[in-house]
């Protein structure tokens, strides 16, 4: 049985990941950590400690005392926030990752961290973006993610650390709100559709980006953690995706269930520029071939589930 430490465990992914990991590996075998006090039901449901990932000593001590054999590193500053505070992004995204890799090396732990479609840039092939391709991102987040992908590869080849990771697309979920990424509109739209019947998109019509529903993202993480290492050619930064859509298409999917829903546009130039620099669709075939990646939810299945779950959550 694994003993897992999770950083950034109260974020959009972490807050659901800890529940998933606790159901797979046992509540007491998953230590959730974040820089913030435990405020969610999920965080309070099992072992929890405050941890600032820029503090390597505390990270080492917590992982060692817990007897962790697996590190799931989720703490980061996301794309839109990183453009507002590039220096903070560098220090958190690179400093935190370096500490997590070093602690994992020192304690001989398995290591997982997500990269992102943000690791691609405007000169990357836009459609069916291959696993291995040109990566010249133009955002601080992208610079961090490319460096992070390379660092994870380096720790595997140099030290034999069992590093694993995916390049997530925009993730859509109904538990924790997203933390300041470029694809957040695809979550906000469901809340606003139910609460107000309308939504103003900060991403322009016609802007395609890859997306995935959180249950598929969580399953992908567990599947990659459990994958036979002999079959992994890439290990880190596997392209994974479930769908690619533009704002008008998600609006149409919602309108099928809420006919009065209306969408308008008020484009935010900063997030639009980031979105324009990312692929329209990526090719997950390496993940499919090497560890059987599979997503269950397409746009319509996700819309039905999101609306059902949010109606309960928002008491509508
Ligand atoms: P998030 O912004 O929702 O959560 C990040 C968490 O990190 C927060 O709970 C925050 O309190 C915590 N944190 C911030 N500074 C910290 C510090 N110094 N020490 C410890 N914790 C700190 O992020 P997320 O969406 O859950 O993303 C997790 C990972 O997945 C990141 O690496 C992100 O780049 C990647 N990713 C996310 C998406 C997505 O759509 N959510 C897509 C692609 C990749």
C-alpha cells in the first residue's frame, strides 16, 4: 500500500485528488498539505498539515515522519496569475518543484507532477499537437512548465527517480473553483448559467482549447501512478485530453439543457493572448499506447454531470 504526500491539496485538483487517493489507498495513507489551513471537508477528512513548498526542510520532515513513499506535487501558480506576478511564479513553480524533486530523491519516493498545455507556444503545431514537438512558450507559466518537464526527465535519467507526469488541458470540475488559469471560463460558465442564466466570456468566440472533466483527470493520475514502468517510454509530460471546444460550443451544450441561457463576450486581452498561444487540440496517443489513457466524458456528458452536481451544490 502506498503512503502518499500531496502538496497544494486544497487547489482545484488537489481537493478532489485527495478524496480519490484516500478511496484507492486508504484515508490514513494520504497526507494532504497546503499553505492554507484545512478549510474543505475533503482536507479535514484525513491527515492534514500546513506546508509551504518553498520550505524544503519542512517538506522533508513531513514526508519522512509520515513515512511517505510517493510525492504528488500540485502546488503552483497558474497561467493567468503567473502573468500578473512572474517573479512569484518562478519562485513558487520552480522552487517548489525543485524542493519536491530533491525531497523525493532523498527519501527515494515515487514522484508525480502535472505539466500543462501551457508548455506549448505560438510556434508549436496547433492541431493534433504531438507528444514531442517545438516548445517555445511565451508565458512565465509556460517557461516554468517546460523547465519542469525537463527537470522531471533529468531526475529520472540522472538519479533513477521514478518520476511520472501528464500535460493536463483545462480541467473542469464542480468541487473547488479553479485557481487562476486561462481555461477557468469553462468552469465559471456552468455556475453562471445556473445562477444567472447568462455568462460573459473573457475568451473570444472561435478560440479552441483542450479540456477534460475532473473524474477523467483523477483516473489518469492513478492509472499513470500504477503503470508498468517497463512500458513507459516518456514518463513525464504525457499529452492527455478528452475534448477540444470553443466558447460557443460549450454555450450550445448548456443551452440544450437550459434553453434560456445566453452568452456574450467581453474579451480579456491578457488571457486571450495566452489562449491564442496554446494548441487548438493535442494528440494523446503516447499516453494511450504506453499506459492505456482513456477519457470517459465528452462535452455533452460533462455538461449533464456538471449541471446535475452544481444544482445540488448551489441548491437550485
Ligand atoms: P490551484 O491554483 O487550484 O491550487 C494550487 C494550490 O497550491 C492552492 O490550494 C494553494 O493554496 C496552494 N499553494 C500556493 N502556494 C503554495 C505554497 N507556497 N506552498 C504550498 N501550497 C501552495 O491549482 P490546480 O488547478 O489544482 O493545479 C495543480 C497542478 O496542476 C499545477 O501544477 C497546475 O499547473 C497543473 N495544471 C492544472 C490545470 C487545471 O486546469 N486546473 C491544467 C493543467 C495543469
